[in-house]
C-alpha cells in the first residue's frame, strides 16, 4: 500500500509539473493519474466504494463552487451580455447538435435534447485559467467569454431540475417546462430571501467568534443541509450544493467563503477527476476509438462554427469571435458531472457504454483546448491567419471589482481614510474581519467587505493587482496581522505602495523594515497635534511649530526616540 501511494503521488507530481509548464490545467493531470493508477494500466488502486465516495464529495464541492460564482448583482450588471450572447450560444450549439444526434444515435428525443445541451456547456475552470494565464480576462474578448460561462453555470439550475424527468421514457413537454420554470424561479427567489434574512445573520454571528474553524464548519454544514434537503425532495444532491453556493454568494462573506473553501474544493475536485479516470473503461474505449475521435472532431468543429456565427451576428470582431469560439469549443465539467450524477442516481436514459464514450469525448476535448490555443497563437504570430486584424486590449472599468486603493482594516483609521478617498471619488474597497464594523460601514455607504487580509485568495478576489492597484493602506491594530498582510500584498504586487498605521515607534520601525512606503505611529502623531495646539495657544508661531515637528519626525522620529518611552 505504501509503495502504491508513493508511485501514485510521484506520477501526480510529475504530471502536474509537466502540464503546468505546458499551460494545461491540473484537472487533466488528475484525470491522467486516475487512468494510469486504475485497474487497466498500473493497477495501483481499484475503484472501491471509498474512491467513489470521495468522487461524490468532489461532485458536491464542484456544484457548490459553481453556485458561489452566481451572484444576483453580477447577473444584473451583465444581464445583456449574459442572457443575450450566452443564451444565443447555447441555443445555437444545441440547435446544430440535435439533428446530428437524432440521425446517428438510437437515443430518444429527450436524450438527444439533454446531450445537445450538455455538449453546449464548456469548461469553466479551464477557460477561466486560460484567460488568466494569458492575461486576457480583462479584455473585451475575456469579458464576453466570462459572460457566456456565467450563463452556462446559471443554465445548470433547470438542467439539474430536469434529471428526475430524464429518468422516464416519455414526458409531457408543457407540464415539464412549467415545472422546471417554477422550480428555477423558486430557487432563485429562495436564494435572495434565505440569503438576506437567514444566512446573513447566521454568518454574522459566526463571524463574531473570529474562529476560522467555526466559519469553515458553518460552510460545510450549509452544503450538507441543502444537499440532504434536495435529496429528500427527490432532486439530485448536487442541486442542493449548488443552491448552498448561491445562498452564500448573496452574503457579504462570499469572498472569505471562497478563500476558505478553495483548498478543500480543489482537493475533493481532484478526487472526483481521479475517480473518473479510474472508472474509464479503457478496453471499451479502445474498441470505439474511431467513434471517440470522430466525436471530438465533430464537437470542436460544430461548437466553433456555432459560437463564431453568434459572435459575428452580435458584431464581435473577427479576431475576438475566433478566440471566443476556440476557447469555448470543448466540453465541460458540467457534462461530466451530469453523466456521473445520472450514473450515481441510477438514471439509465442513455446506455452505459454510450455514457463512457461521451465522457471520453468531453475529457479529450478539454485536454485539446490549450494545445489548439497554442497552435492558434503560433499561426497568428506568423501571419498565417487574421493578419489584417490586430488585437485590441480594453481594460475592465468595473471599479467595484478593480479598486485603485485597498484598505486593510476598517477601524477608526480605515474609516477616515475611506472617507477621504470617497470625497475625492477615488475607487477603493475596505476589508475587515469584524462583522459588526462591516455591517455598520455598509449601512453608512462605505464600500467595505468581510474578509481576511492575510489571505492571498481574498486580496486577489477583491482586485489587488500589480498593474491596477496604486496603493494599499494597512490600518490594522495588530502588528502580527499587519506583517502577514504586508507579506501577502508583496507576494501579489511587489511594487505597490503600502501605507501603514502603527501604534508606536517599535511597530513603525518593524513595518518600515518590511518595505512599506510610510508607517505613522498614531500615538506620537496624535501627541504632535495636541502639542501643536498647546504651543499655538502660548503664542508660538506656526512656522516655528512646523519646523519643530519636522525635526522631531526626521530620520524616523529619531529626535524623540531617546526622550519618550515607547508606550501607547
């Protein structure tokens, strides 16, 4: 067992490193290690109930992550692109896929409709990673691609709701459509109501404890409760996890939830793809390799053509339309999830062998996307294609997501800085772990959110960027937390200017050693203002007082270091 684990992790390490260098997502590495360690290759592990259970947990966490991305405010702000471009893309792909599936497969009409919709979905995780790695997420092309992916995630609600119908051999189209519409609307309304009036107060109580363990357990409990509720209603547990994510996306704690759950989500997601790789029937796939090859080529070609047509109809430029179509031309995790959920739920609307083939087609198309993008880039650079259309970068102007200044800590110092920035119309965002301060600040109109400023994921999620962020204000009263925050900021944006608040001279010197631009000891500066008033009252001129204060501040307050005890 020990040797098997060693070989397993060695293979996984090598695959992750190699594919990362090749700019291919880690999900492909998890799939491959599952195939290699499975019963058909190295036979390191069998697909036991344990692996299946871990894979089921991965499904739950992936649904939760997808739900966490669907925020009602974001949907409303991007509604035209999401429900225009996104809906048109899915419908066009499904419209082109359906007659082909009806002609070449023995599936029912419902089966062809479902598979066409599943294949219309793309890989959110891989596409977002590709856009980020290529620094194209903030371009016009990147924003439109993101909108389409967001619509696809939103579409998963009615598609999930259709699974119980999918178990039957026939159905009433009108009644089913009404049921799905009612359920989808009820879920969305429930998210808004429960998130605002139940979950927000609950998370606020937990946040007051300032316990990371309690916060994380609350998230886990929320996922499990909603998964059980959906299962009790006869719906897939994944829908409950998806709903749990949507509920938390409507709270002020969304960014912190994402940061806390991300490592566990990735871990269980890895188990899902490893179990998926182990479960692939390689002999069956080998016998049908020509079907899989034709399926992959057909999927990529049809999706590329459909998305390119829709993009051009919407007056997207030829280069951007080509990039959007190529990035979205693969299958996605949603299709894999639906196929696995069908298998786990005993839904046999498709033959098991056909499900295996569809799974292989989607997996291979996901693996091909980075390769196709690399080939596209080479051909573009050499002028073989689109040489008459230079690419243009359009910066994202959403200031609530990309602030110019980030304030870490929203106590009295952070609030005053925020007021000054707001007075000059400078976009900022403040972050604090004190739920009461966050709620009171938001009631007063401040752009403040709940989050841990020591977390790399939280700061990135709130818009800390080497290119866009111009300053970071560290207004924390705990020197250890301030140090960790500064270190995290430096890892993300090494050259950004950091202005820190310190309690005394010792803290000031410690923060300056970490490379902050300015660290002001608040006790000493408040003493200076007090002394200024006394001297002015005694008749000392303003010029003399300013000269005195300049001397005292010189060389990091060296003029007072020997005469004033370093106490608050």
